[in-house]
């Protein structure tokens, strides 16, 4: 089976991608420093512990496994943290990605699937964002991802490296079979924080900002199931292997939900109340981010199957109750 190098394969999205790759007949080779990932999440191929800031380590994994493609998830990804420590985000995300891209070209690997983000679009209210929307990031996380997209375009022009770039929106849910799930330390994502509050593992869910220009005053986001998301990545990989050109795809559902709506759906799914504390806005948070994903549907044949809010919360709740990684 052909090898695919998966950076960040021990993390939330990367581990689900490894399972999807294995199911599609590839061998995922995880490259991860395990700072935010989990050894227990690497179940579908070999794990190579390494850091993208160490170029010789990257060269070594290419030499040993000779992957036909790279799937790049590894990154620092917390918006608020990126506003406080922009240097950390630029160094880790951009310098690390540049090392990886240069190593990919040096190894004559021509196919690169990149995990980008809707944060590259910034705060553009009252529009559905598509791939042609202006990229106006308002935080260092989004800016670092936009910079990596530019690097990929430069390397295609200079070296012929082909890339599929996925800009996706809020990812939620868990593996329906219970093998994988979302688990961060510390936790910062809405759905697991909310489930912690429901389960009594934290006192309450803090809602950051209740005065946004939305119907209920809380931020609106487009949520996509992690399994649907990684299915698109496998389709993107096949797109490149079939000799098709570089392309950018948004991944979302086109439907936005406010924080309060997510809380209400969680109450219905779990049949438990969600204790809430209302807090101030966080620096760098946008009011509304909703995706137009018609290109991925039309060109990749992507068909989200589990991306209803209730199903995402139900899968996350099942993992929350039964799944864990050793800490």
C-alpha cells in the first residue's frame, strides 16, 4: 500500500484522517511531536516522533517511507493564544510548514494536502464565504495559515508541487465507532467544553460574548463533522493522484449556528441542562463564519453524511462518556 505522510496524525483531525486513509487503502505514516497529540490515537500506521522545526527529522521520514503524498495538519490553532503570542504561531506554523514543503520538494514528492482554515477570511459578516472571498485574517493563526497557502503557490510555480488546500470551518463530532475522539489539554473547543459542563467535569460553560450583532447576541459558526471533513481530504488526495491541478476547497455545511443554539441542541441530545457563565468577548473572534462548499460537492463529489448538529453532538457525547486517551 502507498504511504501518505500525515503531520499531526496523533491529533484530533489528523487521527481521524489516518483512519480514513487506511480504509481507502493507504498506509498513514504519522509525524507528530505529541505536544498536543496522543500516542493512543495512532492506530492505523506507524508513528514517527519528530518536530517540523527540525528539518533533518523530516528528511529522514521521507527517506524511510517515501510517501506518495503529504497531508499536513500539524499546527498551533488557538485563536486567542495566537493574539497573545503571535511570534510563537508564525515560527511554529510558518517555519515548520516551510521546512516540510522544502523537504517534500527535495524528496520529489509532488502531492500536498493542506489543512487551512476559514480564519483566513477574517470577519466578513452577512455573506456566505466561498473560495473567492477576500482573505482578511484578523488574528495570527489565520494569518499564518494564509502565509502557508502563499508558500504553496510559490513552490508550485518554482518546483511543480501540487496542492489541495482545504479551508474549513468548525469541526465537531467523533468517530462513530468510538475509536477516536476530541481530547485536548487544556480544552478550548466549544462542544467538548460544553459536554464537560454537562457532565460536571467543570463548573460551567463560559459563553464568550453575548453582544454580537446576531439574533441571540452570540457568535455564529458553521459546524462540520470530523468524519465528513477527513473524507474530503481523502478525495482531495485522490484528486492529486489522478493528475488534477491544485485547488482550494471550503468545507462546511452552509448553515450557521449560534453558541446558544449549540447549547440548546446539546440539552436536547443529552437530556441534561448546560450550566452557563456569560463572559466578555475574546480578542480575535469573528461574529459570523459560514461556508459555501458547493465547489467541494461539485468537483470532488464530497457528500457530508453526518454533519447535522444533533449527530455531531451525539457522536461527541458518546466518545465523551466512553473514550479517552492515556495522559
